[in-house]
C-alpha cells in the first residue's frame, strides 16, 4: 500500500531539475551576450539625442533670456555658456559628456537673442557602432543624419 502512495505523488527528480536549470542558464547566457552587443548603439543614440537637445535648449534660452549662448565642444564633452555682460566673460551653465563616444565639432555655435546661429557648426558623434552628424543652419535649424 505504501508503494502505491509513492507512485501517486507528482514531482521532479533531481536529474530533471538540473537539466532544466542548465537549459535556462544557457538561454540567459545567449540572451545577455546578444544584448551586450547593442550597448554601443544605444550610447551613440543617447549622445546624439543629448547634443541635439542641448543645442535646442541653448537656442531657446538665448531667445527667452535675450542673451548670447554658446555651446563648446572638446575632449568628448560639451558645455553650454552664457555671456555675462557685467563681467564681459563667458559663464558656464552646464557641462555634459557620454562615455563610449567621440564628439568632435568644427566650431562652437553661438546662439543670438533672435534665435539665429553665428559660428555654424558640424558636430560628429562616433563610436564602434557608427557615426552621426549634426549640422546647424544660420536660421537655427538643427539637422541630424546617420553617416554610417
């Protein structure tokens, strides 16, 4: 009678549990390695979006505050500066950078109180995944294009 009860109990053997856990471990490993290859893509897109947002914010800040706002690029980072009339000097407003990308610009765009840009610029953002270019028109229009 006791052997009939033992047969009636459902459950997994240790061997079955080990096989299932090893299969799950293999699936998780393969999924993780494929996701890790996407990190450069998202870092590049994040940096491109962040620079474009910084340029838009600088343009609108220049218009709303009736001031000159400059965005400087260098050493993989970018900085927003406002011209202080009383000190006759540029004052830093914010500084940003994103790890894993190279940021280069041929000029530092200067946004005027009218919303236009002097010092037109082409900004290149690159890493192992690809290259984006951001160009500024004199009207203040910002264009983003993926190069490769």
